[in-house]
C-alpha cells in the first residue's frame, strides 16, 4: 500500500500484469471499486494514474501457454485507459529453434511482474527440464516476456477505435475487445453511448 500525496485516501498501488488471470472473465462483472493508484506498462514505459477498473477479460484457458488480457480503466481526470497484455509463461532452452532470432532474458533474471521461475511452462518444441537444467546452468533457460500496450483516450469513441486491431489487412474489433468494451460500458454511460452509436463509414 503506497499513499500518494494529494490524492484521496486510501490509495492502493497496483502494477497490473495479469494478477487477475485466474478470474473467469466471462463470469459476473465486477462493480468498479473506489479510485486507486494504478500503474500499467506500455512497451518500455509505465503509465500511472488514479482511477478505477471498468472491465477486465482474458483469453486464458486451462493449460494455456500464451494468452491476451485486456483491461479498461477510467481515470479520475475522466480519461479512458486501455491496457492489453500478450502474456506468456513459456520457457525455452537457449538454443531452441523457436526463439533463435530473439534475445530472451534468462528466467532467473526477469522483471518482477513477469512469470516466476516456478510457474514457467516448458516450450513444446525444445521441452526443457526447467528445474534440472537451471540447476546446472542458470543462464541456459530463457523466458518469453509479456508484451504490454496502453492506449490513453479522451472519450469512448477514441477508446473503441484504439481497441481495433489489424488482422490480414482488415481493421476490426476482436471478440475479446468487444467483450471487454461491453463489460466496461455497463459501468460507464459515456462508453455505453459510444458503443451504441452506429459507425458511419
Ligand atoms: Zn523452445
């Protein structure tokens, strides 16, 4: 718990990675909690604000190695923040063909908001025996890192636009984006209006 001077108490500090990943996002919608301090990653930077979560959804299923999480926040200053994380818990041998062109960190040397060593799952191609191989050489097992993106939007229409993705050259709203927008719109009249407005093209 970190108190930020000048903001309404209590101010809880969240660094969001995917702590809510275990929650069934298709279950009952959470009612937005009180305003708190929230930090989300956007590439290499951190976006910090006082706000509340309007929606959260994940594509994680039992046994998933990689999945996407989407969250929507409303800030105290009335902005919308969308946060998308491409999550991975996969660990590879350093010489795995799947990651031969990538420089991945050793799993013992990753950011604290990435998957912990003990929660890493072996790549299905190089199939490392993570514990045994780490024991022999701590640098031999590399971890895929999460990919974070944050969009800061002035209004509901911009938020919806920011959540469009390009697939095969076509710009569209994914099922996951549609679901989190529907969830969030139940708690925000402006977003609900934007979502219910036909898009003139
Ligand atoms: Zn591998």
